[in-house]
């Protein structure tokens, strides 16, 4: 959408016509003042150039372009929402070796835990409009895969590109929590939220979950923990089929205590349907800010008509000079 900063300056468009019709007409004088010519060649050249004028149509076009430039046209881009509340949320995802266990069901299909997580967590990220999001991947160590950003598409892309074992086979829950606390911007008006998703217990890292819990409490970070993994799974062997618990390594006690002491909640996801319900509950516990401001980016356009007017003037002057030189050469040859 095009708008003008000073549209009222368009009233200057008919100014040349007003000057032409309202100015007094020149009357030929019977007596003329004769000025001696010291440099006949220079005088004749100036006189010849002076006789060449801009065509009326070109002068009109240049004048219209100049008036268009002084009205300051600008392009208004599409509205961009700016969050009025500084919510910051970091999602920490477990990429340990156990995440490849195929005990999850999504849309009637049996998939591994990471595939289920990518599908449903991606939808959750898409709904977090206005939140500043970050992504941590942890295994043997914890890494900040995506710094804090409003770009949800980038967070989704980085999540989709993650693979099991990318950061090792173990589970460094304490390191992931400590890294998240460190990455939060220290703003009083910000809601600092950590969503920790894991299927095991802390088996690696330099910081224990208990130490990381103290750090989170000191920085007012709310931690929501999600333990994923089915409760029962059929395992085939040479002696037949037997039921096993694929989530026997899940440390629900520690995850519950972390959530409780930081003001968050612990959730248990045994399949895709329960995981989807958890994300819906998180949307209610940490609602997206609805009252948002909007801004529209502005791009100045005045230099386009101004540059075109200057190009037309320069081009016409070059043509006049070329024409004068050609006439002078013709006369000399005669």
C-alpha cells in the first residue's frame, strides 16, 4: 500500500501555469541597450545554447516528478505483530539413545519417541505466536541449538533436523536445565518458562538435576517436565512374546520434584494422544499473549521520481549539447 507523508504539496502542480498566465507580458522596446562583445565566439555559443529550451512536454513531466518526490511517497508493508508481554520459553529435548524405542502411536501408526515428539511439538511451537522461543538438545551434553528468537519456523526446522545420538547416547538433564537458566534474558517483566522433555534419568553431565533446580529457583524459572514412554510394550524373543516396561529408566520422582519446586507441573505422555492433551494444557497454563501491538514497515519511495527527473534533465542537456556541436561543425564545414 502506497501512502504520502505530505500529500497537500500536490497543490503545487498547477503553479507553472499560474505563473505563465498571471505574469505581465513583455512589450518589445524600441530602444535596445547594446553591450559590447569582447568574446564573440563565447557570446555566440551561449546565445545558441540559450535558444535551445526544454520541450514543454518534458518540462511538464519533470515538474510532475519533482512534485511527486516532495509529497514523500512511501510503501506500507503488511502488519507485523509485536508482543506486548515478554514471555520467554525454552524447549529442552532429549536425544539420547532410548528415544529410538518404537512404543509411541501417532495417527494409528507405531513410531519411535522422537518422531512422535517432532510431530506434536511442532504443532505446539506453531501456536506460540508472540513468544520468544529457544531450543536445547541434550544427550551426553546440552547444546543451544536455536538461540532465543521470535522466528517459530526456525525453531521447528531445527527440531525437525535433529536426530537421535546427535549429542550422545546418555541423558544430561542437569546440564540442559542449567544451560536454559543461563540463556534466559534477565528481564523482570518476562515469564521465563522451561519445557523439559525426556524419557530417562540423569546419567551424564557436569551439573546434577538438584544443582540445576537451585539455579532455576534463584532465577524464577518455571519448569514444566514431560516424561515420555509407554507403560507396556510387547517384546518378541525366541521364547515367544512377553510384556515389558520400556519406561523403567524414567525418573518420574526427580521430574515431579523439579516441576513442583519451580511452580510448574509434571506430565506423563504414554502415547501421541496423551502428548497432544499435555500441549493443550500447557497452552492454558502459559497462554499466548492476545493483546498485541502491530507495526507496519515503511519503505521510502521519493528517490525514484526524483532520480528519474534528474536523469531526464541530464539526458536533455546532453542532447542539446550534441545538437549544438553538430550545428557548429556543419557551419564550419560550409
